[in-house]
C-alpha cells in the first residue's frame, strides 16, 4: 500500500513538474511572439533609428514574418541613398557605372545582414524586388534591382551564382561592374519558375517577377 502511495506521489510530482515546464515554455514562446510583434511595429512605424534597431533584432530572431518588411526597408534605403547622390551631381544627365551595393551605406549593410540571418524566407521577397518598376526612376530602380541581386547571391550562391560565373567577355565585364546582365537574371527566374523542386512561394515570386519585367519592355 505504501509503495503504491509512494509511486502515486512520484507520478503526481513528475506530472506537476512537467506542467511547470510546459507553462515556462509557453510563457517563453509567448514572450518571443510579443517581442516579434513589437519589433515589427517599430520596423513599420518607428523613426529611422528605431527601425534599424528593430531590423537587427528581427534578424537575430530569424523572423520569417519580418522578411517582406526588411526587404522593403532595404530598398527604401538604397533608393534614398541613390537619390541623394543624384541630387549632388552637376547637370541634367546623371550616369553611374558601378555596383548597386555602393548605395547600401552603413544602414543598408546592417539591414542586409538582418535579411541574410532571416535566410530562405526572405528569398521570395527579394525576387519580387527584381520586378521593380523602372519607369518611375530608372536610376534608383536599377540600384534597387542590383542590390536585390547582390543580396540574393549572398543568400543562395548555388542558385544565383552559376549563370553569372561564365567566362565570356560580356559577362566578365558585367561582373567587374558588379551588375549581372539582365538576360542572366531572367534565365535564373525562368529556372526557378519551372522547377517543381523549388517551394511554391519561390516559383510564384519568380513568375510574378518575369511577368512584371515583360510588361516593362
């Protein structure tokens, strides 16, 4: 009888301990969700410094929900940096030959690091950025596309670098400028769109980018 009661007490204590552990885990998960919500709100609505802090925090959290907001934030930074550079140039004709990532600036580089920490969930959003409408502002749109490509190539080099590693002269010249040829970007997008092994969201983003790029021709 006493053995049975002892066994029952041990079982009850074990169950209680498990319940406490589950409660602690639930509280911790809830805390993470609350922090993610707070940082997402700061990323959308905070001032410039608050947005940057939120971006870095969401990168550390590997927040998939933050991916579209982080990519949009990076592209806004790039456009603003390019537009500021363009305003300082003399004359009406503005020509820039060089890599788009020159317009990341310190803030953009920190946001890019956050995107790279988020990882694969950010890839569809970066692909959609390749469909940026160049009719509004050819210069800053080109920088946005170049920076999206630069980030994609760092995020998934196996997928994005192979077509850009060819040794023909036009491709090598473009690589030295830091801007892969548009035709090669289209090749990669078509490959993704038609590859059933790729996640559905990746295929959908590639099809959307191809369709948008076709309209802009």
